[in-house]
C-alpha cells in the first residue's frame, strides 16, 4: 500500500493558497474567509456545497454565499 506524505496538521499549500483567494470575492473579508476555512477543508468543498449549506453552516449572509458560489463556479 502506498501512502502519501504526512500533512502534519497542515493543509496542502495549493489548498491554502486557494482558500486565501476567497478574500478576492466581494463581501468576503478576513472574518468570512476564516469562517469558510473553519467549515470547509478546501475550495472544492465549498464548490460542492449549496448556497443554503454555506449560509447555514458558516452564518454568512445568503447573498454573500451566493456571491461565493458564483465566483467559484
């Protein structure tokens, strides 16, 4: 069995960079970026979530959650 390198509790750098790019989305500043990072491990996880899930799980306003989804595609 082949195992990947241990992550030592850190996200891969590409995921961290992608999560940092959330601050480029209108309505997402440091606090909302932190909320998203606490609830989702990666940008792909956010893409897979519905707008309703993002709003409910993070407490982010629905319109901001819509903008996050629109920007991430």
